[in-house]
């Protein structure tokens, strides 16, 4: 055999030996990692108590053996120390393994990987800690996902009106089109859409920061809602595309009074009307209905339209930020924030908002709890 061949075979044999030792080491580490003897325990204190009892029992047993045999006491003492160290290592590994796993997961999360989870196989305090850690990781993953979706959706919503406004102004500057009322009206619509989006984003910012106080008072419902609908009609006439939809107000009894923050309630009603108008058919009808709730000064509001309605699978998603129903048109001019703001304002009151069953169109139901106090109506 040539020397080169012998060297090659020797190198291959060395690598093979190293690979075998590496596999054995990896197998041993996996077995040791999988050995978690304290998982069935319900308390870390019980595990530590068991460690102390086991150590004392081993020492006592070896001492008894030494007293009834010819084995030297120093040998027994050495064996007792070794046995105690083995038991301690065994228990320490059971305590440290989940902490090491959580440490690795936390490092992964620090690098931006929020998908990592830890095993929850214990029933003691460490098991509760692992379960809490997993819930925290899930919350962080959801928050990161929502942040990315918010950035993407805001970028999309801003890009569309800005591009349209830029095109209109460039045509005017270049002399392609004149600055006539139609052109200026188109530019105004895009500016209004930008303003609406910015206003909604500011509301959501206040929501996240928790800086919106609730100033509740008693008020008469009919004149209040009549003013909101009058404002909505004026907004429709200021360049909005849906001037054909009829708004109808139904309050029973006419002297109905309620208790709420009128500014926040205005956001609820205005956003629900705006949403209903956008999804109404040509020359459709939007009805705002108000009734008394079960408690004094409580309020039950309904906004009904004649549009395509909201599928049952989307009835929760439409109240999320930028959430849209599958039946909604992508070019309806909405920001996808109105219903999210409406839910936030209702939640501030401790009320409830939901999509209710309706034989035709969409029916959104709002219930406000009112107040036990009964000051004079304003």
C-alpha cells in the first residue's frame, strides 16, 4: 500500500472515530436533556425537600452499613459524598432544564423570533412560569404582527390619496388640465381622505396611550342624534361620492334620555353611519334607531343599511384595525379604522358593539350601560 493511501485511510478512520464520538456525545446530551425527573412534582419546595431527605437517607444507610461491616468509615464517607453529589446533580438538572430552555427562547425573542415556545410539562412553580412565558411570547408575536400589518396598511392607505392628489396637481402645473372646479373637487376629495385617515390614526394613538378621559353626562337622545345625522348629511354633500343614500332617524320614545360621553358617542354614531353609507346600494336607506335599555338611562342603538351585509365569519374581524369584510369593496374609500374606533369608544363606556342578525343588509347593535345617577337632561 502506498504511503498516500495509508494516510488517506488513516485520516478517514480518524474522522470516522471523531464522528462516532460526536454522535455518542449528542445522543447522551439528548438523553440527559430529555431526563427531567421533577416534571411530575407540584412544588419546587417539595423537590428540594426530597433532595434533603434522599441525601440524609443515603448518608444514614451507608453509616449503618459501615457499622455492621469491615469497611472503613472514610470509604463510607467518600461514597456518601459521591452519592449525594449525584442526587444533587440529578435534581439540579431537573430544576435548571426548563430555566435553560426559557433562557434560549428569550434570546431568540431578543433577536426578533417570537415563534419560540417552551415545553410546559411541569406542574410546579416553574411550570406556571413556563406557561406565563408562552403567553407573553404569544402576546409579543401578536403585537409584532399587528405592528407590521399597521405599517403596511397605513402605507397603502396613504399612498393611494397622495398619488391621486399628486397626479391632479402635476396635471394642473404642467398645463394638461385647468384648475377648474371639477379638478379642484377631485383634489379636495383626496385631501379629505388623508385628513380622515390622520384623524383616525390620532384617535388610535390616544387609545393606545390611554389618555382619553370619559366625560359622561345625561342628554336627550333625539336632538343629539338629529345633530349627528345633520352633520353626516352635510359631509355627504361636500364632495363625497354617496349623496344618494337617505339617512333616517327613529327614536322611541321621543323624550328618550341616556347617559354617556357625547363626544365619544359622536365618534361611534358617525363612524357607523359612514360605514353604512359606503356599503349601501344606490339610493339606499340607512336607519339609526334608538331605544331605551334595561337599566335607567341606558341606551340601545342600531344602525341598519341595505348593503350586502357582513358574513358571519367576518363579524369580529371588521372591528379590528384595518379589518375588512370579504364582501367589502377594496375601493370604497374607507380607511378600515372606523369600526375599530367605534368599538374602542363603546368599550370605554363599558358597553358592547356587535354585528347582529338581519334579514337584509347589515345591522350593528350598540348597547351602553348608562348610570344609576339621574342628573337633569341637557
